[in-house]
C-alpha cells in the first residue's frame, strides 16, 4: 500500500511522509464532491426547465443554469484528468518511497 512507508513501524503513528497521500486524497474527494454537485445542478436545471410553463425568463434561467453546470462539470473532469496526467508523468502517484 502506498501509505505503508509513511507510518512509523515502531509507533504506528503517521509521519510527515503521509502529507502527499493526504493531499492527494483531499483533492480527489473535492473533485468527486464538485462533480456530484454539478450533476445535481444539471438535474435541477432540467426540473426548472420542465416547470417553467413556457415563461421566457424562467426558461432563460434554466438554460443558464444548465450551461454553467455543464461547463463546470467539464472543468471538473478536465482538472481531474490533468492532475492524473501530471501525477503519472512526474511519478507522484508512486509515493511508496518518498525522498524526504
């Protein structure tokens, strides 16, 4: 496991070598949370569109919400892909033997 090298075997306490693992987990969870929020916004925009009853201001509001939610979801997916690409190219995902 990648976090085995950051735990002191004599005490079982995490050391400073665990910081990259914690940061990676925080970033992954933040991206997952943002993706779930974006999906809920897409569903909400669809609900607004269906319940607008042809009112042009409500339709425009629903379209804007849908547009921004889709753009946000694309940015989230793109940032996730870029972070994984950078991690793969630099070898950051191999945290089993950190240099410090």
